[in-house]
C-alpha cells in the first residue's frame, strides 16, 4: 500500500489537526503533524465527488466523504505518512472510516498511487447537514493550500455538497486526433459537445498508426477544447472510444486532468511505450 495519503476534508486544516492532537494529549515526538511531509502542489481525485453521508458527534453534524461519480473531481493534498496508526486513530479506522487505494492526478497530469479514507457503507445515510464550523474548517484548509484561489470550482463543490446541492463535473475535454473536426469520429464528439475552441497544450504527439497519442513531455500539441454535456454518459462515450477502463495497465489511454487557457479539463494520454512510434513534430494531427 502507498505511503501517500490524500486529504480532502478537515485534515487540510493543519491548525485543526494540531487542536486534535492537543485534545488527545499526543506527544510532540508522536505528532502526525510533525512527522508528516506535505507534498508540494494540489492534487485531484478523478471520478469522485464530495458528500456528507454520516453524522459526527464530535463535529456536531455531517462530515465529509468521497463517492464515485464519473466526470467529477475532488481537490486535495498529499501527505507522506510515517505512522498510519496516528491517522487511523483520528479517522476512527477501520470502524468509522476505512482506507482504500486510489489514483490521484497532480497539476501536470501525472497519475500517482495513494490512499484515502471513505466512510464505511454501514455508517452512511442519505445526507447529514454539517455544522457551519466544520465547513469553515475545511474552507480554511482550501484557502491555506491555495485551492480556493487557484481552483474556485472545487470550493464551490464543497459548499454545494454541504447544502446537498448538485456538484459541477469537469465539463471540458481537450481532443487532438480522430475526435477533431474533419476526422472520422467527429460525429461522436458532436453528439456530446456544446461547443469548442482551438487550443494548444504542452505535450508531445506520436503517430500510432490510424490515430495519434500524446504523452506529458516537452512539446506543443494542437487540438480543440470542447464543453460537453453535464452527463455521466458524455465521458463514458469518450472513455469507450479511447479504451480507458480505469488507471491500470489494461487501459489503452489514461484520462487525466490538465490546465489549459480554458481552465482545467480532461484529456487522454497514451498508456504504453512510444519508442517504436514516430514523433509528429508539429504536434498537429491535421498535418499527417
């Protein structure tokens, strides 16, 4: 199991962690805060959303959980954990929360194996309204780590979740090959697209044969950013076309998050070796 922990709730607030340790009389030498390295940057848990499905007496209201939902993403931080027992104790694991393996994506599109905590299914209810103090604790964590300023949509989803309102999916996709205008899968893209703009991203393009592939290397790739319908089936259509079945070796492509001039968006990167394929130097599939 990875030693990297993805925090998405109150553990983003370091001062709240310190208050917990003080209440529990945890020695400085055993402190989770003191023994844990926080990795630089912001990270995203893809195809999950925030929810408040369980009541906490300590927090006097609902507390956060993450649940699968295609096309959504949860922002957070990665902690390099030395002593899981301290964190398990705080999270009430394995009885209240339990650890699960996940894949997160950094701000450059790189996938990283990690662990997070989710509420045990036998503890869940439909929705538990959180106390305003708890929401503020999490919001302050978003602010402290720059999530609020850099990715305001993530904080908006936190507030919507706290009010039991619909959360916004990441509804932009960068395409660069057969899904572009004038190519063989254009119609498939048009069925789910609400409009597009030309875009260039930092990546390298390869000629795989009947279609291109990109990797997160130095270079420039031309394509289109599409806003897609806010529906589960929109991304499922693209996942099927691109052969994305999850973050494991059987997927032909990985669906990742990247930054663009239109904001954060999805795209698909090649999940395989590229040594035997020629580079498309222009980064434009239209030139092939």
